């Protein structure tokens, strides 16, 4: 039976599968380094009941970068670790741009870390909590006890644990997180991270140089 | 030997699909290409990680193993032996059970569908069927 099938044809088929598979992966990878840029007609208005997000930087900065992210998203974590420090130091602290983080809960298990961040934010510790959640994402996702990990992070960033615990137990921000999620989804965003910079929307994490280029472009258009 | 060839080709396809999901899970890919709209929901759910390892990576290892067994079974000394076919049936049956469980989670727990997971499930099921058919027909095939 084996002799009836040309082994060369068989290995040729395998070779074709390898070439097509590797090519498809390469294209998916290189599509803007994991990102796609779209032009949007106008900045998406924030609804009255949804949360506008956490802001870092000056109100007078000419450009606002809006990041829609999920704490459970690997690409969001990578972006926070690899590009976040440069964005903060070279764009936000220099007054070139303002950063707005909008939590986008892609699924039910995204709600808890967003809620933990919201409870830390009550005490002015959002960005510290944000960094803890993003930088340690693999730890708490794999821990099986994320709530315990979140509480440890809250303690580490200097939050009052009594207040934090009460906030978490009450689910104080659960409704707001869901409403915000629905509003973001209604604006056409379905993946994270997604960045709105001026009238440009970028799907996927991008390197710092691309962020800076888009910010400069948005600043030029705003003048 | 046609069943081992088919299993090799299918496991190679499954390997690339699992590799795509694994790389995405590691944050090395862009937005997940998904016509069903539920891929990220599934891939970011708590069920997408098992014992600290992304589920996609189990698929990656499984398809790689199936591929190696299939190819080994096509080499001279193994060609006439039944062992590789038995191993293919055993390995793919484990894969089918695992894929069925994941498909159940998509349908009944996560309430979202990931097209790539479905492709993997169909692929492993086909490998199982083809391998089983090859094994059942074995005496006739070698006669």
C-alpha cells in the first residue's frame, strides 16, 4: 500500500503545509508588529454612565492617548512592561501627551483585576496597582488565588487594606466596569490593547517609536 | 500507510494552529484573527491556562508528538509494525477527550466560540478516526 503512494508527493505536501503555516504566522506577526492602524472619524464620546478612565499627565497636553486594555491580556502586559516606562518618561512627563487607561473587561474573569485596580484607585494608587497587575500577570493568572495576590499587591502599593477589603467585598465598581465594557464594545473595539491617538485607532501592542510617531502626527493635526 | 501520512499532514496543520494560539497567548502576535468574535474571550478565560501552562501549548506538544509518531511510522523499520498505529490511536484518543472537554467549556461555560479551537478539535478528531480506521484495517493492509 505504501508503495502506491509516492513518498515524494507526501513530503511535498508536508513541505507545502510548513511553508503556508510559517508564512501565515509571519504575516500575522508582522502585521504592524502585532498591530493594525485605522482612521476613526472622531474621538469616541464617553457615555454618561461609563467610566472615562484613569488619567496620567497634564490636562494641557496637546494629545491624549487612550489605551483600552484588559489586565488578563498578555499583549497588554507586554506593552506595559516593555513600552510603558518609555511612554511615561518620554511622552507623559515631558507634557507631550496625556495617558488615559480604560479598562475593557473582555470576559468575566477580567472583572476582578479591574475591580481590584478600581479599589486601589480610590486611594490614589491606581497606577501602582496597574503596574503590579501588569508586571506580575503570569503569577496571579496561574496562582489559582488571584484575589489573594491582588490583596498582596494592594498592600505593597500602600493601600489601606481595610478600605480595600470593604471595596472589594461590596463590589463597589462592578456595575461601572460592566457598563464601561459595553460602551467600549459599542464603539467598535473588540480586542486589547487598542489605542486611540487623535483620530487614529491602533489595534494591538506597538513599539514606543510607533507610539511617538502617532503622537507627533496627532499633535501636528491638532495645531 | 496512508493513515499515517494523513495523520502526519493533519498533525502538522494542527501544530501551526496551536503555535499561533500559543504565540498569541505569549503576547507575540497582533490581534487574534477571529471570524467568530469569541476567540479572545475563550483565550483569555480562566480555562485557557491549565496548571500554569496555556492550553494552546498542550495542543502544540500533542500535535508535535503525533507528527513525530506518524513520521517515525513511515520509516523503513517501523513501516511494517503495528506499534506506531496503536500509539497514534491512543494519543489521538486522549486528544479527542481533551478537545471535547474544551469544546464543552466553550459551549456551556464560557459561552463563546474560538474558531481556532474548533479547527484543532476537528483536526484531532479526524486524526483519531483515520488512525483507528488504519488500525482496524491493519491485517488486510499488511497481507
